[in-house]
C-alpha cells in the first residue's frame, strides 16, 4: 500500500498539543509474553488522551459492575467525540463510554467517594500494573492546558448534571478527566499496557475474561468515534484512539499494538497511525474477521 504524504493536522484545540511536531511516528507490538517489537520513536512519550478512557472504563466496571450501564450506553454514536447533539434527545445518557460525554460519566462514577488525587493514583497504578512499568506519569502542563480550554466538556458535564447524570461537582469531574487524558506513555509502554485485553496466558490479569471480551467489543464499535466503522473495515481490530495521535489496537490472543503519529484525520484519529495498523494487520492476517 502507499502511505499518504498528507499526515493530517495536530489537535489544535488543546494549546499544548498544538505545539507537537506533526512528522513523528512510532509503532510497537507487544506479544502476550511481554516481548516488544518496535519501530520509529517508540521511546518518546506522548499524550494518550482518550486512550485513557479504556483504563478508566476497566476500573469503573470493576467498581460498579453492570450498574454503570444505567448511566451510559453501549452503542456507536455516529457523531464527533465531543458532540452534544444526542445528549438532549437521549435524556443526558451518553451513547457509549468512549465519546467525551460518556467518559465524563465514567470518571464521575469512579470519583464518587474518592478525591481526584486518589482516582488518579488508582488510574496510574492500573496502567503501571498493566504495562509492568512504574515510569508512567501525568503531564501537568498538558492537563492545565486542556483545563483552560475545556468549554465543550464543561458544557457536556453541566448538561448531564442538569439531567441528573452527574454525582459530583462538575469542576471536580472535569479536573480529574483532563488529568487522566494527560497521562503520557511511549508506544512501547502502551503496547505492553494493552496486554491485559489480550485474554492470553502470560498477560497481566487485571479484569475477568468476560470483561475483556466486552471492553474489546466496545472498542471495536465505538473506539474511533464516527470513524469506528471505517477503522473496523480497514483494520479489523478493536481499537481506541486519542487526539494526541495515539492508537491502541488489540489482536485478541496474539498482540497488543500501539502506534503514534500526531497528525489527525477529519474524525480526530491518527491518520498515519491508522494506515500503519492497516498495513500491519494486512501483513499479519490479524484481523478478527479472518
Ligand atoms: N481530552 C480530549 C477531549 O476531551 C480527549 C479527546 C480524544 O482524545 O479523542 O477533548
């Protein structure tokens, strides 16, 4: 396949992310054993942004179980990651845990009874255990940069509060959310962290096999927002993107793949990253669709 010359555009609504050099690229593949194969700048940390929603969802399901589904749905949205359109029509219940509104509900759910600092500590512990690597941190400058420009997410949270779907002060939920999005990881660390979703021997077992299947199903249907159908069609793996340009994709039982290239396509997903994972699954035959 030919790799497009056009690398897309970096996220410009978060000032710190707008400064990132668009030409960067890294790919890492982690096997169930933890062995990692990588290419490009796989030791450069980047902002995982919405990929953090996979980890917070796993934590929320661990704490609340199926009760979580009374507050957030499991259907693709077909709309942009930060859209507010469906929320009013659907009474403040977001379509899924990966659109921003849904992720805010998930963060709000794990915040109840805890301080933001404790929730972020639990999140880092989860990610570090998944990656078997203690050197994973939150970039405070990125968190503050997003916090200062969070008008849309504040609007989503306030609307859901008006509809009775927020349990904590929205400022606390937003503050926690922008910090979870500001976790930085290298592609090598992210690929290793994704192994808890492989459902294979040798991987960190942080959630039950039934939950692994369900998180993967949600990633397949909703992990790339209104580009989820296209990602399933082209790549054929459950995946989760972030506006920092990262993508985590899971080849169940076989490998956890992380790619990073900060230029985004129109749906806010890494342009070159998608092309690279597409080329990889084509070469390996790892699509779940055969
Ligand atoms: N922190 C970003 C936001 O809430 C995450 C979006 C994304 O990565 O898709 O806008």
